């Protein structure tokens, strides 16, 4: 199989920072996005227009969008839960809108206090508004492999959610291993069900690295199924406040290095992504989980 060039969505500034214990200053967030912008990444999820009570670390997203130095050709996307969030995202000049649901009913209710069907119904005006503004629409489907409350999630349950999202005009779907429990066989089982109905170019996979399987899972999807779209977070930042035990996302620099080592065409400068994550470390107040970030500074990749 001819393997396509890789496509990365950098989720560090949003999914990476939303669960941090420290409240990072605005300047640190802006510098983080600006450094990532210079790394060759085609898309950066720069914030979320959600309730500050629910996700306080995203309360300054409008200020982040206003202050960043936007690089031509880079898409700066935003996560929104409802029409109010959409209005704020449009005012902030977000370049793509993302909505979110889950394949687990229990997780969805814990996350947004709504069932799967209700959450998708809420998206309808958001989707219509994004389309009216000429913006692409992404949909996240969390807990697509395992749920912290229900255990293993059946691939057919994920497919049913994908089918429900289709009428909204979603341009791409990000399918998430929210608690990082999946292994390559789980990836195969899900893709065998999804890809007959979902064009591979519209699919992104979002792996967390709780059990150290994220890189193996991504390589399986790319090498065996031709999946080229992946979410990742510089430094391996991340976690979900509503998913007990979920650790960080797969590190962007680690994933890029693995793909490059396997002959992939990687659209990022790995050293630049690593540097962006390391520059944020003093504000975080803790080490990064990225393997590459742990290497000595003089170790060339």
C-alpha cells in the first residue's frame, strides 16, 4: 500500500492545557502557539469556547486568539459546545470549528451532562452556523475504544455515532482513545468497521499514551490502513478532566519521529516542536512526558 503524507492537528494549546493544575499566564500560552506556528504544523487547536466554570483553563481563549501571531497557511481551530461558543469563536476569527461527543453514553453524560443523541442535536445549529460562515467542521468522538465507566466500547457503537453525525455535514472526524487503553488489535477492529463507510481522508485518530501504545497504534493505522490524519500534543501534554486515569496525548515530536523513522513524509520540524514544548515547561511546573523532550538538549534528532 502506498502510504500517504502525514497530516497533523496540534491539540496541545487546547486538549493539552485544559487539564493542567497550573493556571498558565496568557503570555505563555501565546508564545506556545506562536512557536508551534513556526514548526510547519498545518493546524493548531488554539483554544476552546466553553464554560469557564467547566473548563477554567480555557477561559482566556478569546485573548489567546487575539494575541497570537497568525502565520499564513496555518489553521487556528477552536472547540465549541453550543451556539454561544460558536459566536465567540467566530468573533475570535477561528479558522475551523470543532464539536464533541462520545461513543459511550455514560462518559458523554459525565462530560457534558447530555446523552449522545442530545449532544448531537445540540450540534445542529453550530454546524449550520459554521457552514454559513464558510468554516470547516470537525467532530470529536471520544471513548471510541474504551470508556472509564463502561469498559470496552463496541466498534458498531462508534459507527452508529459516525452515522448520526453525517447529516450535520461534518468535514472530518477525530476518533479518540480517550483513556489510552487501546492496542493495535483494537485499532484494527475499529477501522475494519469504520472505513467501509467513512472515507479515510476524512478520518483523524486521537491517541492518548497512558499505556505507552499510542505510537504503535498510529503506525498500525498508517501502515496497514492508509490513515494519514492524527491529533497530537507537543510535549505529550493532555488529559481529560472527566476521564479518570487518562494521561496525556501522544507527543507530537515523538509521533513525528516515529513516522519519519518509518519512511513517512512528516509536515513538521521535529526540533521546533520539541523546543516549543520545552519553552512551556517552566510555566507548567512539571516535566514533560515526551520521550524526545527528555533527551539531552544537545542530542540532535
